[in-house]
C-alpha cells in the first residue's frame, strides 16, 4: 500500500488521510439529463466534486454507499485472524515450504516463514461477522482456534500447535459467491431522486483474495471511470449478476 501511494503521488493526486466520507450524492448539471457530478462530503464539511468517483471503501462500502443500489450484492465484513506458529525454522523457509490452500469448509491456507520471530503463517480463511468500526474488540472464536490447532497438529509435526505465536487482526469483505463487485452504481441526488448516470464506480467484496489482483482491478476501475467500459470485465463481477452459493472453482477469470 505504501509503495502504491508513493507511485500515485508521483502522478500528482491529493491524498487525504484520516478523512472519513459522510455522504456521496449526485448533482445534476444545468443542461444534463443525468446527475453528472459526484459530490463527496467529508467529516470536516469539505466537499469534493468530480465527474467520476471510484469508491473502494472495503468493509465500509455499505456505510459510504448506504443509499445506492449496491444492496443487490450483499457485502458482509468478517473478522479474520492471521495466525503465526513457532516451527522448526529450517523446514519452513520460502525455498522449502510452499504456499498451500486446503479447499472445503473451513478453508485453511499457509505461507512460508518470512520472519523467524513470527514463525510460519497458517490461518483459516473465514471468521465471524463484524462491525468494521469495532473490529479490534473481536477475538478469534475458541472453536475456530481449536480447529486450527488440530489441523496444524495433524499435518505439521514440526510446528508448535499449542498456541499461535502471533495473531494479526484483519478483515475481509465477503460477497455470497466470493466474487468481486466491480461496476457502476446508482446514487441519490441532492434533490432526492436517483442517478442512473455512470458517475460512481465501486470496487468491493474482494473476499480475501483481491490484493494479489490489485493492478488489474485498478485498471478495470480506471477504465470504467474514464472510458465507461473496460476490456476485462467478467459478468460475474457486475452488480446485476445472479448471486449463487459459493463455488470455489467458479471464480471469473481475469
């Protein structure tokens, strides 16, 4: 994230950190048929206007776009836990221990040891529903931790499964089918009606597997905002899609 911000700053944008957004509405121009301006209001009262607005608010997407049509695809923030375990270090370095994913409920994944003080990372790919404003107060459920300890003990004899060495608090924003939401959304206007203009683009619901695809996701969002379309836009990422139960083998291909 820091690297991407540094690269972005080189292109001349204004980055406003710790500036909560309180509302996003459409504003119709004098001779326009649609609301062709987005008005973003910050907590300090500052308003930013633009012909396009890209919203990537993560677990706060529902809050920021609370009056939009984004509800067609349910977005559910969950608390996840990055669990690191003490291990026989020479066996779990990147040249010895591969990334792995165990499919089926519950999913478990692992990464090689990058920092000897942390240990090897073996985690569950799920967690309890959470209010993103109260994330830090949510602990890993005892049953989930016990399952993970048993999994580690059964599969990795050189890893200490008695207790995690370190636990990072994370959040996913899940969709019901675990596919992304990348599309235009309609928003209310300052006059009370609804905008159908292609003014607001949302990127959300990355369901714990979006970070590795950040470059192409960014390209898709930029294309939609600036060109109105993008060469890569699977139907499974659209707001209007038919949401079906999660199938881990049916992710749209990028």
